[in-house]
């Protein structure tokens, strides 16, 4: 999962003026908007596990098409790169899972 933070000038209801806000995106969806002046925060409800599974499903389901396109473009490159990919892939997947878990744990709803 990708986390992006942006700043934007928005009207704050609490400050009653246009001030900078920090907007946090997770996979192109807004998760949080925070006023940098008064620190008021608006949290959007988002099922992060569902987002993770959707992202994972999309990557798995498009893999055959991506490999076929590589095969059509350059078969020799594909055949030469398969052994290296087979070695590197488990590490890359593990790294992505750890980063996604960090995002899920950071932005999971707090129990009241």
C-alpha cells in the first residue's frame, strides 16, 4: 500500500479561515485530513485489509497478461530474467507485506 501526504489550503471550520491542511492518501483514497493550525483531524472510514486484498488480487490477476506481453516483446530477455526473478520475488513480496502491515497498523481505527 502506498501512503502519500500532501498539503493544501482548505477552509477550516474550527479556525474559521483558509489554512494549510495535511491530506493523507492511502492508494489514491483520502484517509485523513488534518488542520496544521489547530490539529483538528477528520478520519475517513476505510477498510485497509480490504484495500490490501484488492491490491493483491489486482496484481495476481494481471500477472499472466504482463508475462505474456513480456514474452511477446522479448522472449530471450524473459528466459534470462526468470532465474533472478524467482530468487528475488519472495523477498520483494515479503517486503511489501511488511510495509502493508505497517500501514494497516498505523492507520487502523483506535478502540474507544
